[in-house]
């Protein structure tokens, strides 16, 4: 599978939210205490999995800008338990739209978002343990919180 590029992700998300979003390639880093969100995708027609693992504050920033919230309001919405519908729906939309740039082979289709690694099952769950491809990015969002954005994928056999 062809790995996503920092340029494509930066341009795509900057165009989506109307603010500068910068992705830079990095290496794997130790697990942090920052809450993670997992986006689970199936790549058609290959029926392989792609998994996005991202920091909640980063995904919240992208979603918050999308719906017109200032950074301070994004932090408040993310602290709410359970997460409010506005933020949850906007995060789903960001992950859904991101599907077009996380793989250059096939058509990734966003299936679901979870906030607990134990809920990542099937082929996507295997990617958490041993991905065939890994892409690690540091992300900044102009005027908002940034964070880590990781893409794990399977080999595509044709």
C-alpha cells in the first residue's frame, strides 16, 4: 500500500477547515497519556484495513474549526462526558473526509470511530499490534492544538 504523504494530508485538511494545517513526518514515539481516537477504515475493493490513531486534542481542533468553535470552546467540548453530539459528528466528518488521502491505492471507506483501543477489532485490531505500513506525523493547526496523527495499514495483494 502506498503510504500517505505529509503534503497531501496538509493540503487536504487545510482546504477542508480553511486554516493552515501542517503535517510533518516523524518517527514512532513512546505512548503518551494523551487520550487517543481510532478511525477504522476498509479499503475497497481489496477488503484490507487502515487504522488512523490520533490525539483527541488534534482531532478535536480539526472538528472544532470545522464547526466554527474557538480553541477554548473546543477544550470545553472535549472535556464533556459523554462527548457532545456536535463534536462527535464533526470528528466523524473529519475522519470520513480524510479517507481520500490516507491511501493512494483502492478506496478507503470510513467505518467507525472509537476512543478505546480494546474496541479496535478484526483486521484493524491486528494493525495496532503489527502494521505492515506505518506513517507517523506531527501536526499543527493554526491557532489551535496540534498533536500526533498515525496511519497503520496492511499490504495489498493483487
